[in-house]
């Protein structure tokens, strides 16, 4: 399986989890932070696909794009996973998981910016 297909697969799972958590946040877990986790998942799923496609199309730098896409996957899973664990079980995923995930997301978006600035060799 190629890196691009694996990223799209991960994005699909992330998007599905976002919709599922949004439904739970609306009904069974209203007035919790679960809606924040759902929003982050739903926002980043298409972004991961876009970064993977841009890398594959040569619009952004290949290595930078890969780092950015996997950083987005890892960051959103840590951030949203921690919020979900706290909501469902009352305990964190691990200490400082949400802040670590958020920091990773910020860094990954920085990588997206840099990868776009460097470019991937497409004809302008």
C-alpha cells in the first residue's frame, strides 16, 4: 500500500470518527468537550487528504508533505483521543496527550506551509 493510500485510509477513519463523536456529543454526551474532539477530527480528515494529494501531484515538497500529513494524523488522534478518553472513561489517554497532540498539529501545519513554499517541482 502506498503512503498516499494509507493517508487517505487514515483520513477516512478520522472523518468517520469525527461524525460518530459529533452524534454522541449532540445526544448522549451533550455539554461535554466531545464536540471539540469531533470538530478537530472532522476538520483534519479532508485536510490530510488534501496534503496527501498535493504531495502526490507535486504541488508541495514531497518529504515536507509526508511529514505534515503524518503529523496531522498523529496530532489529531492524540488530541481528540485524549478528549474522548476523558469523556468516556474519566481518565486521560496519557498525561499531557491533548497538549502534545495540539502542539504536533501546530507543527504539522507549519510543515504544510513550508512544504508549500518550497514546492514540489510542478510547473508554475
